[in-house]
């Protein structure tokens, strides 16, 4: 089965600052590939600056100027989006790919009633009467769990709480029945209890409507609650991709393991919280070789010079790491490697 | 076929009244604007009443028709159109100066035709000063209104365009703004009026061309900010076209700035006209022209003061009221003075 959305080696670049000795082009997304199957949830996970949001904007071809997608392919149902004329791309936005944003506070126009905003979204893509669109909006509001939808239709955004605004946002994104919903940190700005409600709502909508969700987040708790598959992004590249179960059970890439170890809920009280030392390098100074090398606890000779190639330790799983590749080779040689990645791999291979 | 000015003026009154009714209904429907209007009324009751009186006078002076004028009336052209205000002062002409409520002429002491009938006296050719002062209201509001109507759309066109699209257009607009801002405003005004010839419209156009720069900068900056907000991005994600985004998401969020600018600009424009009139290139019948005409009388002995006092007081009261309302409008609408939200 072909994927609903497929990215292949997508590179998104901004012009660099040559006066300060930077490169001519800065690739904030640097060769990202993944597939999103119909009706599934794929999570893009990574730190700030890893290129998650830029990947989403690249799919919609809304990378802010002067940036643009310079290489790669983005296919929706086998159709190349990067080659579509501007007008066709605009009709496709919203109609087939919807998006909800991080900040419900600023994502609704403050001077237009929320009901009217959703009605406009519907009428933008379909020839329906205002009354029909309004009825549909009312139904949508009820579906996303807005209490007293009739009264809320005529409310202004400032009259709604953050959670309600996020529900309106979701209703707006769903109003045109898109096949893909891109959720860019959909719960970051909300209270924890509201977060849980919104996550529950997204999961329910995904099941009921069969909408595929591209979930962008740095919160592994959300990933665990929602995702089917996970792609870990680091410095503009996918470093590991696996199903949720496999990734949480046996993270392979040192970066993924660092991320999982850094979840405070898993730490025992009194011990130091785990951290990944350092920060994501700036896009105009990506290190050569493996980009995680400067922060990696398992680096060895090839890491600094050579880009790690794709390793497929198991079906439906890929990882880009020299150490993992080495350990995998050793494990296949039936030797007993003594590194944590090796342990994990040995189990994986043994299965 | 040429339409006579008084017909246009009558039409304008109808349009304005219809517009006012429409605006009133729109404000009443929208809770935010209704509250802002109520708050404005609470803060500046007197000033709003004063402006309403000026507006009423101006409207009454704009409704004119021909005929119905006694042929024997002194100083009246029977074939010309007369406004409602004019008709209140028919046959009021005297031969020369007279002081307020005087029975005799100021110089010479000849008896007046209407002893005690001129509450603000008469001017050098015997016209009733109250009549002139009332007629000035229409000119002042016309200058402020028409000029704003020219300047604000111009500023929005360039400002929003530059802010939203950026790039070359932004460079062009900034070049234009810098060029205009580097010229002495008054000289440019005089040059424009001279080039276009005198007349109400050319003065308005000249004032408009020289006064849009400030608001253009403001709207450009605000658009730059709005353009990056999530709801504009969200509209793009939904597939709204660029013009659609400007009309539905940028302009409505600039309305408070438009209202504030309009009110604050208004008084400045009326004053600018007074300066132009003082230089001899103003609009006929304006208070500025009355002041200009009366300034020589100040050196007479005894002083003819009522002329300049009437025009000055009328101008002062209007400007003060408009400024007071302008401040209140800014307080009510400007998010910076109201705290974030809305």
C-alpha cells in the first residue's frame, strides 16, 4: 500500500549570512524522509531547533520567505506537492491537509466570532449556504466537545478559555474534512488536565474519522499517548524511526535513549535528572559526520568524519548511528557486545 | 451635463446620514464596539455633544435649494441656492461694521437696519458674523473629513501593502515616505495648492498628500506584526488567498488604529487649513479665512475684535472637543493603554 503522505530526502534551506562567514545556504531541514499511512499517527519528536515545525511548513509549502524547499519530494497520494501550481496548492491546503497550532491564544482572529471563522473555512472550500455551514459548524463544535455550542458560535476568542480555543482550532482544522491533520505541539500551551482532554479528543477523532495525524512535539508523554510510529529528528535529520512500542521498549540511537532517560517521571526521587549535555547546533554550523557526535557518549572514530548510513535492525525500523551499526554487525557475528546499544540490539535481533 | 455643487452637497448629506445610521447599527450589533462607544460617551459627554452640534450645523448648511427667497432682500442673490442656515439670516445684511448687539454702525454711528439684531456683530461689508461663523463649521468638517478620506486609504494601501508583501514594494513605499518626510511640509502644501489651483478639493488633496505618511508608517508596522501571528498563518494553512487574508484578517485588526488616527488627524487638518488661509490659499468661508480677514482690523482704533473672536472661538471649541474625544478614543481602543487581551 502506498503511503498517504511520503517525504523523501526533503531539504529546506534559508540563505546564509555570508558576511559573517556562514555558508551560502543553511539547511534547517536536511534530508528528511518518512511515510505517513492513512489513518495513522506519526510523531515527529525532537528538541527545539531540530527542524520539526519547518518540516511541517515544508509539507504545506508555507516555509517563510526567503526559505524554500530546495530538494526532495513530498508526495500526497503519490502526487508531487512541490510541483503543484500555487493556486492548486492553496486549494489543497485545508481541504486535504489541516493544521492546528501550538498557541490557541493567538491562532484565532480576535475580531471575528469563532463560529464565523469556522463557517468561512468551510465555505472557502465548498459551495454551501451560510446556514448549512453554520449548522455544520455547530455539529463540529459539539463533536469536539464544546459545551453549549449554540452560544459559543457567537463568542469572540477572548471570551473562551485556552482549552475551548484549542477545541475551536481543531474544529476549524477538521471543518473541511482533511485526510491529514498536522498538529504542531497541540497541547504545549495548555494546562495538564486540558492537555489530557485534547489528546483524548485527537485520538477519538483519529479513530472516528480515520484522519491521519502528523504530531509534532517534544513531549514524549504525548507521543506515548497518541502515536503509532515515531520519527526522532535531530539537527534537521531523522536519526531513528520505529513503531511506538519498539522505540519505547528499546531505543537504539544514543540521542533517543538520552531523550527517554530525560523524562523526569521515570527518575527516582533524590537522583540527578538525566540530561543530554550541550544544545542542538545552529543550522549554519552543523558538525560534519554524525551531527550528534559532539554530544554523544558512545562516539568512536568514524563518527566525526562519516555520515552514518541507514541501518535496519528490524522490520519497519531504521536508525542512523555508527555505534548501532557496529553493534549490529557484532551481534550478527554472534559475539557478545558489551554496550547498552548492543544489549538492546541483541535482544531485538534475537526476537 | 454639469451637476450644480448644491445638488452634490444635498446628495452628500443623504449619503452621510445613511452612513451614520448604518455605522450606528453596526456598532450596536458588535459588543466590543458597543462597549467602546458607551465608554466613550461616559468619558466625554460634553465634547461629544459639542461635536454633534457642529455636525448638525454643518449638515443644515449643506442642505440647500433654490428659490423661496424674497427678491427685495438686501445682499441676497435671488437665483442662487440657499442653505437652511442661510435662510435663517436672510435680509440680515448691513452696510458696514457693527459691534455685537449694537444699534448703530461702529464707525460713523449711522443707525442699523436691524438694531440689536447681530449677536456677534457684522464684518466690514456688513455680513452677520454669527452667520459666517456657523457656515465655517461646514468648511472645517469638510476639510477634516474629505482629507482623511484621501489620506487614510492612501496610507492603508501603501502601509498594508508594504508591510504584508515586503520586498520591492516595501522599498518603494519607504523611498516615497522618506522623500515626502524630507520635504518641509508647509512648502510642499503651498506648492501643491499652487499647482492644482485654489478650491476646497485641491486644498483637501494637498493636505491629504502631505499627511498620510505618519499613518502609513504605523499601518506598515502593525501589518508586519499581524502578518506573523498564528491566525494569519492558520488562514494560510486553510487555503485563504492573500487578498482574502488582508481583507479578513489584517484590515479588521487595524480598525482601532484607523479610528484613532482619524480622530487625532482631524483637528490637525482643520488647523492646517487655518494656516493655509492665513497665507491666503485657504478655502473660501473657512474660519481661517475669517481670521485672516480680521487680522488687519486688530490694528484699528478702537479694535474690531468680534470678528476674529468669533472665528477663533469656533475653531478653538471644535479642536478642543475633537482632541478630547480623540484622547478618549485612544484610551478606549488602544490595546497598549488597555492592557493585552481582546
